[in-house]
């Protein structure tokens, strides 16, 4: 959460992150270095009026990375107007929209492009130009989106860790002759009633997840060329809340509008159980279990096709916002697994420290896209200053 200073109807916030990552082994893809250092800067400004029914948001973001300077980039996470006009809410400009309920993957989250140079977990997104209208009715909230410009996915460069053995070209191929200016559309309905929260979505346009096709560069070296296909995607996400238990579900059906690639289905189902005030303390414990499945062929959305996810979350509920999360993703057909542990704590009013450990273990004959990370287990320290 950004710390903010409020002057009348203006709000300002700045966040600076210093991140140092140490890899336990030398890399094997022309990137043998065992350390990476990253500086991130985000500035948030908002101006609101009409009793907060009209808001302008502006959030530039910059990242500098070493030794892979190709990861350094600038982005506008937000540059938008959000206005409420009776039962209609209008959003215009560059913004971020999130859909989904599961922890391990976000299958239905289709609006924004993944900022892959930030982290291979796909959690960070680029700002998306859009025009959106939303209305609230007694039978649910309906939102429509017009997306006039497509953002290409950024990929790590030659000197980066956490990348594949074959580099990815920065000159993609588009199915649409309009390329980045193809007009994409999306529609979403969501509703809450009793114990249930449900969302239905439809997206049609350029897929945010390119299919990587093996080719060669001018020197005859192998290279992956991103192919951005036109798709139609139907998604559903649902959550059932029953006191300490959450049941979660996400599923999509993706139809490639060309006949070159087969359609596919993917889903994630799971539950989360919370134990509150353990041993009469302030600590809450959450246990999360999810199962991920998909049709493997032509699935550019997720590398998980028959995997289980288990996580333990601790919330200390103290004044320092101390938290801990440990997660494990298992391949149900082999011993391959990914382990992640994160802990964070506010050290001072404007200073937060966090530690992350991520480990990769893959069988020798594992040929999944993530198996290229087999030597990329790392420890990461992050210092965040907010003011």
C-alpha cells in the first residue's frame, strides 16, 4: 500500500523498491552471473471531485535492472479518468483490470498484458488503453470494454536469468492485418448473492498470450517468434464463502479464430480454510489447496496441465503488517515442483523489508517451458520505501 499525502482533493504517493536477487547456481543459457539488482520507482497521483464520483489517476512506473539492461523499461500503469454518472460508471484511458479468484493461476484475467520481465509468475501487468462502461442492476453488474491498442509482451534478454535456452524475438507476427491496432472487446457480468460470488466474461480480440513458434534470426541461430492469434474466450469464476471455508473455481474455453490451432479448455479449482486467532493469539493461518488442469497442446496461457498447488499463509495482524506465505506447485505426473516462500514486515513507518526464496526442481526428461529454470533457484531481498 502506497503512503499518501492528501491536500484537498489531491493525493500523492511515491514508492521506491531496491531488490537484490542471488541465484544459488550459475546459469546455463549464456547468463552465468549469480546476481541481479533492480531499482523500481512508481509515482501515484489522483485528483477527485464531486464527492469522489470523478477521479483522475496517473501512475508512471520505471524499472532499471542489471546486468540485463533489456529488462529496464518505463510504463504507465494508470493514466485514466473514472467517473460515476448515476447508474453508469465510465472509465477512459490507460488502466489495469483484474478478474479471478484462485491463487495459483489467473485464467480469466484477460484484459491486461503480462509484464514478464518483472517476474515469471505473471502477477505484474502492463497498463491497457481502454474505454469501459459499467452499470449496476438488481441482477448484477455488467461491464463492457473496448480495447483499441494492443501491448506486446516484454521478454528477458540474453543476459537475464529466469529465461529459456532459446531467446524470444522482439518482432512478433500478428494474425490480424491491423496488428497492434486491432479493436478488441470484452464483456463481463458479475453478481453476489447469499454465499456466492460469480463472474462470467467474454473476450474477443488479440490473445495476450502468444504462441511461440521456432524460427531463426539473421545469423541462422534458433529463436522463438511470438505469434499473436485472434481468439474468442469465455470465462467463469466463482467463489463460495462459508464462514472459514472458501471454495474457488476458474475455467475458460478459448477458441482460436483461425483453423491453424485447436481450441482448448483450462480450469483451476480449490479451497481455502482459515484458522483464526491460533492459540488465542493474533495470528491467523490459511491453508490453500488448488488443482490446475488444461489441454496441453497450443496452450500458451499456462504451463500447468495437471498440477496441484498447496500454500500456507500466516497473517500476524500486528502493527508491522508481518506476513508469511509458502507455496508449492507439484506436477502430478512426475517429481517436478516449484517452491516459493515469502515474508514481509514493515520495519519503520515508511520502510518495509521482504525476503523471498524460490526453488525449481525438474526431472531430467522434463521438457515443459518452466524446466529451463532448473538452475535458477534464488534468494531475494527487497527494501521498499513509501512516502
